[in-house]
């Protein structure tokens, strides 16, 4: 059974202000309404820098020589997680984080990963990462995220990095019901419109989950009926197998009886053949003796005839 699938979301940043706002959320520099303040100290930096100012400076220093247009994407913010199945099956966030980090290194290169951390103070553990989208010495975020095809390829290439966790690729052609990262940040910052959208999305997800549960219950009921039907068929096959076994034993008994009768007949045949040979030999012996007697009598007759009939 599959252990869920990895989740990837991204947001491109052209200016430092939008990235600074995102880092404010990730580093808990601004209030986060759905986070537990008592658990916030559990959050960790898994790779790279852990300070907003230093991250912004690193992004600027790395990308400044490569900027050709004012609207160039200097950084990509990534939301990394796993589907519900992973957590329901007791998934380990540390192992998941290592898999995500290994994939980011393979895709972007270690030097382009500015920072990566994990949030453990929310309902479900998830990760964030800031990378500079440099490919072949150029700022090229479209190399990874340019339309649905490139995004699918990004997910496809991730599969080998998560197979050891029992995870599979997420289903294709499924309408996404998640919100954009920017909207999430706005909601965490207290934006009422964004919060209402979050609430609508949450209700929609609950409704979808209830629908999936209902569908699963219907499939389970159908499977149970099929199981009962198969059990009846199995019992019938067992009875048939027993009948065939009894018929086979009866046939074997008849074959054994016929074999015994055949052996008896063969013995009687051998005995008769021996008796026939004995009679043949006896008749041959009598025939010789008879011819000898006839010859002797003939000799006597000739002798007598000569005596009385000179």
C-alpha cells in the first residue's frame, strides 16, 4: 500500500519586499494565527541561513550580477510536505525533510539553496525553502516552473528520492484545491479576505474528505458483498473438490481391482500355456511310440507272412 506522496508548492519572488514578507512568516517574525506559540521553539533550520536579513542579502548578492530585467525572478519560495496518508501511517518528518533536501540539492545545486526549515508548531509538519533559480549561469526560474508540463516534470523527477519512504507520485489530472502561498501569508498576517478564503477552502476540503470517506465506505460495502459471494463460490468449489476426490478414490479402487484381476488372468494364462505345452509334449511322445509299435507289428506281420506263405 502506498505511503502517500510528496507535496510541492512554489512562489516566485521578483523583489526583496515580497520575499521579506514570506520570510517573516517562515521565521515567525510576524504573528502566525494557526501556529501554537508554545511549540514555535520546536521549529528548526535544516539547511543554510537562519536570519531574514542574511537570507535577503545572500539572494541579492548571488543574483545581482545575473539580473538582466527588472522583473526577473530572483528567488523561489518552496512549500514542501506530504499527503495525509504519510502522516496517518506514522511518517517521520525528519526522514521526509532529508528526502526533500536531497531532491532540492539535485535540482538546484547546494550553493543555490539559501535556507530551508521545518514548521513543527502547526497542525501538520511541513517545510519551507528559499532557492535562487540559477541554471547555466542565468536566472531561469522557467527552467523548473514554466507551465504545467515543467511542473509535472519537477514532480516526476522527485519520485526516486521518496521511494524509500514508501511514497509514490501524486495523481495527475486532479484539480488542486490548495491556495496560493501568497494568500496563505496574507491570511497569517491578519488579512480578513485571505482568512475568509482560507475558511472556504477548509470547508471545501472537509466536504471533499467527507465525500471520499463516503465513497470509501461504499467501496468497502461493495467489497464485503463481493467477499460474501466469493466465499459462497469457494464453499461450492470445496464441495466439488471433495466429490471429485471421492470419485478419484473410487476410480483408483476400480483400477486396483482390475489390476488384480488382470494379474490373476495372466497367471491362469501362463498355467494353461504350460499345461498346453505338457499335453503337446505328451502327444508328441505318444505319436512316436505309436509309430514305433506300428512299425514293429508290420515287421512281425511280414515275418509271419514269409513263414506261412513261401
